[in-house]
C-alpha cells in the first residue's frame, strides 16, 4: 500500500504498519516529537495500524489534534487515579475537548477542590511508571461480560446501545481498562504535568431524567513550563471574565427570572448602540438596505424553510388564534418573504438585505454562559440574493467586510470551511456546487483555511471565522453561508436576461455572530478598557474641592457640547480615592480640577494607564478626543 505525505511524496509499506513506524521511516527525531497522525483525515495514535492507501500528516503536541491525543490519555489516567483512590467509582464517559478533558463519574463521595491535590499526585505517580496504553479488540458479548463483572453499568449501557456490527475496543493502562475508540499516546511517559480545574454536575447522556453524575475537568501537558503558562493565562482570563466585568462596569446582568436572557444596563446600551450605529453606517455605504422581520411567525413558514424538520428541538413555540406559531431562531425565512413581495430582474441583483434581528434558541441550562451562550440574541444578519456568477465577487466583498470589522478591534483570525452535515436539506449536486464555490473564493483570495467536515448548516456549507483575542484564546464568531435550498423552498425567482424565471442564490452572513457574544468577546479582549468611541464614560472630571466646582462645570459643559460622554464626581471623597474609582471603572481620561487648573483655565489630563499630562488647553483636549474617536484608535 502507498502512504502519501503532505509534500506529495508516496512511500510504499506493508499493510498493518503502525502510524509510529511510518513516522519513524521519515525521521527518528520527528517520531520522538510525534503523538500520532491524520490518516485519510482521521486522527490516529502512533500505535494504531494502517491497512489501506492513505494520506498521512504527522501530529505533534503543537497541533490541537495532537494535544487532544495527550488529553484523552490524561482523562484515562485521571480515571485510573480516581479508581485507585475511590475503588467503587462507576465511570461514564471521559473525552478530550478543545480545552483539556473531563470524566463523568458516579460515586458516593462528593468531590470538592480539596480532593484535587491527591488525585493529581496519584496521576503523576502513575504517569512516571511509563505505563503502556494498549488497544484490545474485543467482541460485544465479551465486553459486556467484562464490564458487568466490574460493576461498570454505564459502560454496559453504552455497549448495548451500539449497532450490532460496531467494532468494540478497550484500552489498557496498567491495571485500568476502559471502553474507548482512542486514539491515545503509546504510553503515559509524555504526561509530565496535570491540573484539575473544576467540578460540575452532568446528567447521564445529557438527559435531565437521568442521574446527575460528577464531572471533573482537567488539563495536562508534556512540560511543566506549559502548565505554568496555562495557569498564568487562566488567571489573566479570570480577571477578564466578561461576567465579572459586566457587573463591575454596570454593563449587563443575568437574572433567575429569565435564565439565558441578558438584561442590558444604560452603560451597556451606550457601548452596544455605538457599536451598532457604526456598523449600520458601514453597511449602508456598501449597498445594504436594512430590514426588520417579526419575531413570531406561523408554523407553516418553518415547515417550508426546513427548520421544523432540522432545527425544531432548538425552537420555542406558541399558539395564536388556535394556530401554531414559532419564535424565530433565525432571520432568513423572514428575509425571503420580503424578497418575494416584489418581482426582480437579473439587473436588480445582487440585492443585499441587512437585519439586526432578535432570535431565540433553546439552550440547555447547563450550557448557558454569560453573553457567550444565551437563549435570546441579536444577529448582525444579512442575506444577499445574487446570480450564480456573482457568488465569488459577493463572497470577496464579505471577506473584505470581515477584515474591516476584525482589524478595527485588533483581532487576528483563522478560517474554517464547514461542509455538508449528515442531517442536510436538498440534493448532493447543489451541495457540491456550493462547497466548490466557497473553496474557490477562499483560494482565489489567498486565505489559508481548514476543512471542518460535516459541520455546515443544514441548508448549506459555510465559512467560519475564529478570532484570536489579546491573550491568545480563540472564539468562533462570524460566518458566511451559501444556500441553494431556501430560494428553492420559497420559490424565489428573478427574470433572467432571456426572459425566463430562474432561482437566485442566497448568501447568509453574520460577522459579529451575535451582538451579545461579540460584546462579551470585546469585554474580555480589552479587559473592560474599551476604545474611547465605545466607552460608556469617556471623561470623568474630579474637582479637588467645592470651590473648584464652577470651573469643573465649565469644562463639563464644553465637553458635553462637543459630544463627549462626561461625568463629574462631586462626592465628598479624597481625590486619590476618586481617581482609583475612575480607574476601576476603566474611564479613559480623568481631569483633576484644582487651583492651578482653575487659574490657568487649562487641564491636568490623567490617562487610564496612569500617565499624566499637564497644562492642556481645553480646545486641544477636545480636538484630540475627537480624533481618537474618529480613528477608533486602541489605547489600553
């Protein structure tokens, strides 16, 4: 059989060769650094065998897939340590995730964070034994018998729910054996540092009718230095937590009366409205017309759109005049109704509709997380109706728009192309055409991208943007989706050049993703220190005493007249205390007004960073503020 390497070189091997042996044939050093490979786009560990012609890409611990191999092995290591310390534990599932791993367990002991140190110590003891992680292929009946004898009821249930012809594998690590598909490290020796992060409750199989299990989250690395860097980054992330800063800066709140439904306060609305006002102007300049469609629409619409068959479990429903209605989870069907109200010619296209539409989606209570995962949110949606030969140019326009948005806030990003999911609508031909069009657009733009197989929307493939924030975390944010299905379902047409009626192509795009989520990302990205144009309070005036309030009032009036968001702190507190308070509120500029400022009619300007500039003319200060606002300069 032949193995094709990333540079196109083909190497011949006997069937049954291991991933590690293939890597070793390339380079001994590469093998030492490797943990597995992507073989025909499937992630395998070094011990796994290859039995057919394959593409082959070595995975190291610098790759997320490589990290996940280590994390998956660490989840088994944690389970082994817990079984050693708490022998009656029943284990459910323990996968690697994008930020480490977790394991769900059922036992009488209620874990607290004070238990973590003993578990971590045992994990490192076991890891240092260089335990081989060995795959065992086993029959269904033998696996059920084994786990029944061990009293592992959850494993038995998992096996019984597998298809009859599903291959079953176990992985042995010392005296611990687990049901698992892999992949894993060859041994535990690469696991050098571990940290257990948190405890949560998790219903077995995500069903609230089932028993609540205990879930422990953790992380592991091959070097202690990496763990130290992770802990430092995590502590910084905790300082930037948008939920904490949302309270401190009085931006938004969440309440038990509406779980998953955010409440925006006046300060939050200032930031939100300035963000949207700017973006609406950007869109207007680029030929978008703004629309607004109803939040509740008749059930029949959602049958036609395909949401009823493919998205129903995420929707909310009601009844009006004895007829079924749904609260919209997406804006697109409403947009198609507006398109259909007017006959269109090929000369009218592309037609760009922007909608800042409020949508509602049912999220499980355990998944809710501040502004990042909510049940109601506003999408900066747009739907573009175009001719087939306009797809590429319109995607180019959206990519340029995305660059403008993300560059404004200093975000780097990576791009992912998500392809046809298992539960899809329409025919394979139109899907293949749509995927090809997006690939060609990305390639002609010279944009590197990865393929995310099977993660497209049910109506079309999409380009997803992953933003990198100030401390290196990534966030899934904007999306561009190509859709041949909704124009078909809603019988949308335009009159072609030859007089015949044809279907337009529909592009969906949301570059904030949702306004709420984007605001949460901005809060954490800037650690609450918004650029001047977005700050709820741009300037705070701090008079030293009562007798300096008249001049403070004059300065206030001049700033207010110039359109600056300004406040005076007239509390009977010490100046130092007022300055610290303003800094905690992340106010961009503080003006301390005392005798010198009053006599000279100038200003002492204290920046948020602590830098101070004296003898500043009021007119010059206002001019500089306006320039900073206009340029959207980022000054932390």
